[in-house]
C-alpha cells in the first residue's frame, strides 16, 4: 500500500451536511445523529431560512443543531474550509434542499457557503445528494432539477417507501436517510430492504 493509500484509509469518512429552508428539518437533524452513531465526521452549514424552519418544526435552536455536528460554519463564511476543493471530503448531502438553494446550485450563482460548498462538490466530481422538498413543481423547478442532475448531482426527494410498512414518522425518516446513505456505501441498518416478496 502506498503512502497516499494509507493516508486515505486512515481518515474517517467526512461528509458536508447542508440544511436549507424547506420543510423537513427533521431529515437534517436525524441525519446528523445517524452520522454521529456511525462515526462519520460531519461538517454543517445551515441557512438562515433553515433556522426558522428548525424553530417552527422541531422547536430547536441553531446551537442545538450545531452541537450535533463535528464542525459547523456560518452560512456567510465563504472562506470556510468546505468552500475549497482542496479540502478533502467524501461528499455532501443537503437535507432538506429548498428550491432557492437548488436554483443557486443549478445556475452556479452561489451566494452563500451552502450553495458554494455544493458547487465545489460538482466541480470536484464528488457526490452531492439533494433532498429537494417542494411540490407541486413548475417548469422552472424541473429545469433546475435537470440542470443539477446533468452537472452530476443526485436529486433525492424524500418520498416515503410504504412497502416498508413504517409504524411512525421516525421510521419513515430513518428508511429514507438509510437509502440516501446507501449512495455513499454506508449501511445504517435502518432500511427494510425489498427482497421480491411481500412481508
């Protein structure tokens, strides 16, 4: 094994987590908790709109969510480590992803650390998963979804898998996040996998 291979093998997996202002703050918060359980290093950036959503949906303050991450950055800090392609990470998940954030990333007009970090993932050909939370969609939304997909992102709307027969909202969230982390070859053990037969 070369020196470079040993260095990569010894580093903990590292993911950037973005929370933007769409409904579904529970996805981002639960994702941070799962990453902690899995010993995956998390680098967090939260938009100002997401702070409002966190307060409204989960009665959580920004500091409460930041405490779940290994490292946290202000969304205005465009000089943060995650704004550079030279900072080594394994990918990024935006959970949830608002249409505004989607649109910034789709056009490359990145006015915040959140959208800049996502743009870095695309330019460095790293995995970017966007849990876009909006419905219904108009043609402009659909064009933006196509643009980020063509640029290399994975659009993953948080659509429940009812074949798993979830008994609670928490089970639905865990199943969805388990499938998102599957995209990074991380098994959370929260996914009830379809084996071709009904339970």
